[in-house]
C-alpha cells in the first residue's frame, strides 16, 4: 500500500490494492481525476493555471501546473502504467476552481482553470461525468484504490463523494 500525495502542478497514478492518491487545499486550483475501470488505474493532477504560455519553462519542468499541458501528461503517465490505449472510456471527474482569494473577480483563475480543463478534455474527446467546482471553499481530494470513490473534504463541511 502506498499513499501518493500531490502538490501543486504534480500528477500521479495508482493501480494497486490499498493505494491512495490525494491532493490538499484546492482553492482556484483544480484536480482532474481519471479512473480507468478496465485496468483499475487512477490518475490525478493538481492544476494551478489555465495556460502554459505564461511560463513555458515551468510547463516543461512541471506540465501538471497548467491545464493545457496537464491533461496530455496525465494521459501519457496512465498509459505508461498499463491503462487502456483508448482512454476515451476513462471516467473523468474534477473538483476545485473556487474563488477563495479574489473576491472582486479580478482574475477569475478558478473559473478560467475549469474552462481550460474542459477545453483540453474535449480536445481528447473526453468530458467530466461529475464535478464539484466553483464556490468559495478550499477542497482536499482523496481516492482510495479499493473502492474508487472520489472523496472531497472541506473545513467545516461533511465529506462528499463525486
């Protein structure tokens, strides 16, 4: 059993019984979760910003940091550990994209992240089947390989599944 904890811009994959993958404190950041039911592979990425063009060097070093580079990087990693070649059958879920620091909606990073991720998924002919995005709360996401549930926790709230 291993626990994979992802930081901002990081991505990872689990596929063994007992494995857990999680990321903490999603504000405007968005976690994309991909579950391949055929191979029981779960991947997740913690996206911070919508477009890599703002910092191409960072995108090369940490592709998970940007929505437009995160999705291809996660798909490649999933294929690398045996996920199905046709990942269009993968179940995609996402959470985060809140507005916790920008009360005047000056930058709308959370909303822009969600839109960029949807655009990236559409480019791969994929789409999220469930999402918990927006609002003004921080979220932590945990997936346990044994049951495949995507559990979202937030301070002062009951855990939720998507």
